[in-house]
């Protein structure tokens, strides 16, 4: 089977399966932000230890981004995809047996290593089977999974943690991963030569790993990825704890309150893909920069909000703009770089995002302890990242990287 022989139906089937995997990966990550409330009680941990647990996954995930992308380009995206799902499912299940802070950190780190190859390999599959004009939509569908999961997780976590407990919950999620791995093995069929890239794209322009790292476009993307994901994971990982300890809400109330921003995230991500596909050249960085400026303003309004209602209202709006930037960045990779190196390029860029996922939750934990439970310094840090993201997008110029023209 060649790329041109992939039917629209086959593309949609593969897209649906990838969406299922992205949803499970997001479930594993998001639900820990709620489970950690119970885990810290059982293991008697402070805020700094909680931050380390939340960050351990992202360290492993970040370390595996570049190797995962390289392996997908070298040996095939489907193989890397299968290994990622199998490995992360094993360590998701093993989370249930963690008996100490050290054990939890090691398991979450190895879980991150396992999942690290998933995004670069799935992104390569999208670039391989979809024409350029449809890649923004395809990527937005993948990223929508995060919004859908964030909508479900608060209430699901509150129910599961209150009935079967966090240990049994992770066992069940690990078993679901095994089922998805089987579906991937059986139903994802790719062109015999994945490196041939999608459609009629020019494949004579080969770019090696060193050339990628020398290109200004890649460094702008790495910085932008880091900054926007620092904001995203800073909010996602700590808002449940913040609302419980600083705003006095219980887990069920937090669950209901977080459904509103989750709905807007779904709409924001899905709509962003269509908007980005239709933007004239150069306009994407303008809208991305404006979005980051609005994010910074809304973050300030969030932590100075006098009521929980206002806090959730500002969070709801900020989630739309975060969704746009998070969708924009991988689409830039998919559209501006040759498909033959999509895995490596996505792995390099996404390393910035996942390093942010490692650093930010842990940094916030230390800040909260240092300032006697106050989150003000943490919010100012996130505002700073939003401002840096503006600079990285304004100065983004793919014309400097002539080697990377697709």
C-alpha cells in the first residue's frame, strides 16, 4: 500500500484510533492531578513532594521526545506507537502499587519514558497520510482529546476516588491501554514506505538532525512550546489543589466547576484547527502573539479574582486562548517541515513543552511552601512565561531556515 492508496475512510479510521490513544494518554496525566490529593494523604506528603510527583512524569516524557521522534523516522511510526502504548499502560498499572514517595517518583518517571514516543510518532502518521491542507484539522482533532478528557476527569476522578480508590483506578486505566494497543496492532495500516511522506510533497530535500537544531525556527518553537505548556500544566496540575486549599471547595465541587473551562477548551482546540488552515501566510504568529498577551492579562485577573465565580470565568476565557496557541505550534511543524523529518522535528519542539511540564508543577510546589500556602508568586511566574511566548512567536521566521522548506 502506498500513501496515495490510503482512502479517506482509512484516514478517518486511523485518526479515530489515534484520538482514542491521545485521550487515554491525557486521562493518565489529568487524573493524577486529582488522585494526588488522595495520594498525598495516604503517603503523608507536603506540597513540595506533591510537585515532584506531578513533575516526574514530564521529565521522562521530555527525555523521550527526541529519541521517540528519531525512532519513528528511522524504524516506522507504527512500531514506536505500539511500544509507547504498551509501556505506558504497564507503568500506569504499576502506579497502583507505589508504597512511598520514591517508588511513586520512579514509576511516574518510567511511565513518562513509555509515553514519550507517542506524540512524535502519531504526529508523523498524520503528516504521512494527510495532505497539508488537512493537517491542521487532523491535529486539532487530536488535541481536542485533552479538552474532552479535562471535561470528564474532574467528575470521573471524584467518583472513582470516592468508590474504588486511586490504586484500583490506575489498574483499570492500565488495562484499557492494553486494549488500545491491540487495536493499533490490528487496524493501523500505513504505507510500506512511511518515509515517502504524504501526497506529492517534495522529498528530495533531506534535512538531518544537526541541521534541525541549527535552524532558528526550531529554537523559536522550542521556547514557545516551553512557555505555553508551562502555563497550561501549571494551571492544570495545581488548580484542583488551589481551589481546595485556597478557595475552600471540595472535590465534587471542583469537578463541576472545572467542566466549564473544559468545554471551552474543546471548542477552542477544534475551532483553532479550521481557523489555522485558512490563515494567510504570516498571520499565524500575529494571532499567536495576541493570544499570549491576552493569556497574561487573564492570569492576573484569575489570581486577583474576589470570588470563585470570577476565577472560573477568567479561567474559562483563558482556556480558549491557550487552546489556540497549543494547536498552532504543532501545525506549524506539520505544515512548514518535510514529512520525512516530522517525527524528529515534533520530538525536538515538544521537548520544550514537556520540560515545562516537568519544571512548572515542581516549581509551583516549592513556591507554595516558600510563601506559606500563597499561590501569588506562582501566578506571576506563569504570566512571565506568557510574555516570553509573545517574543518567541513575534520573532518566528521560517524563511531563515531555508533547509526546512517542504
